[in-house]
């Protein structure tokens, strides 16, 4: 008789991570499932199963896995962030917003709330969220999101100023940043 031991859960999880990074997705999934046989409340294993299911295009199953992780540890950022993302992918933006608002002191939640607001056409709210995310130490990629919202709101001088700030901070900006910089320059003439 093989005894179930939580330490085995961690070992299986580590094997799953190795397989996942080696792009052996089926093996990784099997290891994460074995990890959960040995350690039932293993947040990280549920998160990895959710990521695999999302990669395989199974949005509903990924939502189920991320929800389990979130229920085990709702304050763990990777759990609530992935759960909110999966909710959005499955069309439940309202529940995602509730989860994000519980974590609105984080850059990740503020950025996602900004993206949701922008997607709903509430540019004023999006600007507020993105600005808060940046003042919280947000990644320079948030500048591109903010500049895009300014541009779509026809606030061309603000868009231009924001995109210039991005171009100063990022040595090799994306093609989207250059395209928006060109559009902003044209509109600000």
C-alpha cells in the first residue's frame, strides 16, 4: 500500500513544472493531477491545470481549475488574477470585476479593471485605473494602454505625451507603440 503524503504532492508538482517547461503538456497534466491526489488543497497545481486547459482551448475547464485555486487561497495573486481572466474568457465580466475590486490595491487588478472599462467604452474610468496602476509602479506596457484610451477619446495631446513617455522608458517598443506614436503625431499637428 502506497501512503498518500503531501510531500509527494510537491514532488509531483515539480515534475509537472519540468514537463510543462519542456512542452510535454500531457505529462505535465498527469503530474499535476498526481500532485493533487497527494495534496488536495494545492493552489499552484490547480493554477497549472487551469493554464494547461486554457492552452488546450478548454475555457470551461480552465475556469473550473482556477476557481478551485481561488477558493483555496483567494488572496494569492496568481489565483485571483487567473480566475478573473478565466471569468472574462467565459463571458462573466461582472464576477471578474468583483474579484478585481477586492484587489484594487494591486497593479494587476487596476490594469485589468482599466482594460475592462476601456472595452466597455468607459474611457474616463479606464484612464483612472491605468493612472492608478502606473502610480502603483505599473509596467511601462500600461502606458501604451493609457495612450490608446486617450487616443480613442480624441485626447490627442495626452495620448502624444503618454506615448513619448513610453518611448523614453522602453528601449525597443512594440510595433503598436510606434504606430500609435505616428497617429498621435499626425493628430497633434
